[in-house]
C-alpha cells in the first residue's frame, strides 16, 4: 500500500530549502548566544512574513489550495 503525505516535488523543495537555511545559519554566529527575546522576535517575524505572503498571493488571485481539489478526487 502506497501512502505518502507529500508530493515528491514538495519533498525535494523542502530538502533544498532546508540545506540553504542550514548553510545560512551555520555561518551566523549570533544564533549561538541569542536571548529568548531575540528568538521570540525572529519567530514572530517569520510567522508574520509567511502569513503576509499567503494573504498577498490570495489577494492576487493565486489558488493556494489547488492540490486539495486534486487530492479529494481520490
């Protein structure tokens, strides 16, 4: 039985993105002695950026849930 939660292109994109992020943070020294406040603000910024980007694409008419329609056919 084949059961997968992600499409192959999502896995490849996630691996590549993860490698880029890991490489970027490996060169960043402040992360090793950052305070909890800095972690909180970084997390808040990243979450706000993701939600804002989602809303921007949605306002532009991009169907972000197009895969759900295809998945529900099965």
